[in-house]
C-alpha cells in the first residue's frame, strides 16, 4: 500500500519545543558537537539533551559520528534549511539572562587544549602561520580544514604540515625563538595538530604549540577567565600583537 500525504505536523512538532530548538540552533553552523557540549550551549541537563537528540536522530534531521569514546552530532543540510526558513518567519526571542551561553561562547572563542591554544583564536593563529609561510601544507590541500580520516576533537594521526621558509622570521616577530624551542623539546614532536572540536579546523599543538601558548600567557596577550579555567580572554595588547605580526584581527 502506498503512503499517504507527508506528515508535516510530525516534523513541525520537532521544532515546537524551545529546548530542542536550542539544540538545533547550536548545531546550525555545521559543527559536530558532543552531547555534553550541546547540553552546555543549550542550557540542558545531560539526560534532557540525550532525549532530544534521540528524537532528532530518529527523524533523520541529525546524524551522529563516533570518535573514540564520544559521539558527535551534526545537523543535516535539510535540517539547516528548515531551521533557516522558520527563522525568517519568526520574531526575535527575548534574552532572559545575560549569562546565557557565556561560558560556552568563551570556550569556543579561546581556550587551552591540554597546553596549546584552541578555539577560534587557536585556528586563526594556525591559519595565519600557514598564510605567512611559517607553516606549509604538504598534502596539496590548501588551508587548515578537516582532512579525510581526521577524527573529531582529537589529534591528527598524521599532519599535513611542515615548517615553512618564513618560520624563523615569523616566530621571531612574535618574540619566540624557534631554534630554542626545538632544542629543548626532548622527545616531544615539534609539530603536532588537533582537529578543533568547535571550529572543525586544525590548530597547532606539539612542543611548538605549547611554547606559543605559554608565550601568549607570559606576554599577557591572553589571560585565563579564572585560575584553573580553560577559557582564555584575548587582551587589548594581544589583539594588537596578532594584528601587527599575523594580520589576525579579533576583538579583545
């Protein structure tokens, strides 16, 4: 027996729950996020976000990808299209709390990933190092985007980068002695890269990434939101330094 008319009401019901819409909105920029991150961004409990994700996976709007012990969720293009269409016909939602989403936004903007820079700050710095010839790609792919086989939110198994011809000059302009870092790294790889979970692009790790993050902190270009917290704030002097030396323009 052939099916009847499309069950529009069933699909529309998925967008009728404000909490579920917050989950969908967090995924609308194309990122693949773990349930714990979605819970923080949507202001939900782990149990609540899991229930919403189960319904969204069942509907086919959201797909999941396992990486290590975690499962990352992504909104399919059809879901983005529906969400954007609804947004065009919807009034603006009033802000109920100034603290809403603040912590999640801070982590996305700048944070430490182990001992190196991550978030938008980390990927923009890495992209600028490639753009200025301090790093070069070795796989024929331009840019610092995700490569086939890259695991989400994990170090890359192999990295498609090497030091470029301008490496010494670019790092020296930042005040970092590249030869000194290389001489003191012991057995740690000088270059290593992670696929940033919030930006879906590579950020610099390894001994050089750790030295760069420590240098940013020592210079006061970034400061921690509070002691022991991973989230970082870009200071005015840091924004000026990034603009002057790497042509990276981020607001402090």
